[in-house]
């Protein structure tokens, strides 16, 4: 399921990241790697604020749809 399906307050484990190599590399640099935990802080119109490692990151709907849990 894409990350956009997670509810606010829910912690999920990343299983797969789709997209072109440069998109996957960019997400990995932000801390989105397979088997890492991500907590959804809030969701507004499909756009997410997530807690990954010790940082909060804002993702738009298209980027969040590339992250599967």
C-alpha cells in the first residue's frame, strides 16, 4: 500500500520504493530506505508530514505514493 493510505499517528515500515533511480536516491538521502520505520504526523489533501529517523519531512502526494508499506 502507498504511504498516502496510512493514517495520522500510524507508524509503518517501508517495504518498497518505486520510481526512477534519481527519485529513489533522493528519497534514500532523506532517510526513506527499505525496512525503516516512518510515522505519519499529519495529512492534508494527500500531502504528508512524516517523522523519519529524527527528522520531520513534508512529502507531496506523488512522492508519498512511491513509498510502499
